[in-house]
C-alpha cells in the first residue's frame, strides 16, 4: 500500500492510527523522515524497530532534519556512543540500544534525564530495555523488502490520552 495524504502534524492532530508506506531508495526514506520530523511536537518518543540495515538510522536523518535539529549528513549512527544530541529549532536525541546488554535501564546508561527535557527522543532497538515514560509514543517499524525497498509502518495509536 502506498502512503497517500498528509503525514505532517499527525502527532498534534487526532490519532490517525496506523500508516504504511513503501520507499524505494534511502533518499525517499529520508524524505519521509523529514515529513515525520516536521510534524513532531516535543515531547515525543519515537521507537524505531527493524533489523540491521532496515533503515532506522536513515529515517532518523530525515526526522532530525525535518525537525530542524540537524542537517541529514550530520546524523550518524550512535551505535557505539549510545546517544547523539542534535540541537536546532527542536532538540533531538538519537539513541541506539543495539549494543546494550541485559540488565540495563536508563539510569545505568546515564540516560535518566533524557525524558526531563522537552525533546524528540528517537530510539533504535527500543526492545532492548524498558522505557518508562508518559510521553506520547510514535512507533515505527521498518522492514527490508528487497535491496532498495523498505516497508515502513507508522503507528501513533499509543499517544498519551492526556495529550489529545
Ligand atoms: P539501520 O539503522 O536500521 O541498521 P541504516 O539506516 O543504518 O539501517 O542502513 C540502511 C541501509 O540500507 C543503508 O545502507 C541505505 O543506504 C540502504 N537502503 C537501501 N534502500 C533503502 C531504503 N529504501 N530506505 C532506507 N535505507 C535504504
Ligand atoms: Mg542504525
């Protein structure tokens, strides 16, 4: 299914639930990320799931750029550093938990303050640890379809009711 219609501002408007798009190049994924990032209203937690190479970091380039926090080329994978911070019109934290082992939580990782700031927090491999927050959550699942094709499922159904 191809994405049709407006994607921007879906966080601030009524819940739209699930959207599915397909991209055919990393540039197209970045462009979709830009649209998502432009519509995000901090605070918001963005959870990016999908295998290695599914395009999570590529999508993040677009989200951070669309949010006005960074140029897409400045966004690199925080696989080894755990977290990168980008500051512009909005503040974006990009977290990659791929290398985080078991028995970790935000405190032991030094990330306990990440939800105290008015930011967009983007997390790759979010299932690696329990993330407790009352922030609205945007879930995005990326799937490798073929060499240059990715299916991206965007689900904002879990946004906090108190923020409607
Ligand atoms: P992840 O962070 O999920 O491990 P990356 O974004 O780092 O994935 O890597 C995705 C790789 O797939 C990049 O090398 C990118 O160029 C390539 N790619 C090919 N087609 C696409 C697409 N449609 N969307 C995103 N990335 C793509
Ligand atoms: Mg990555």
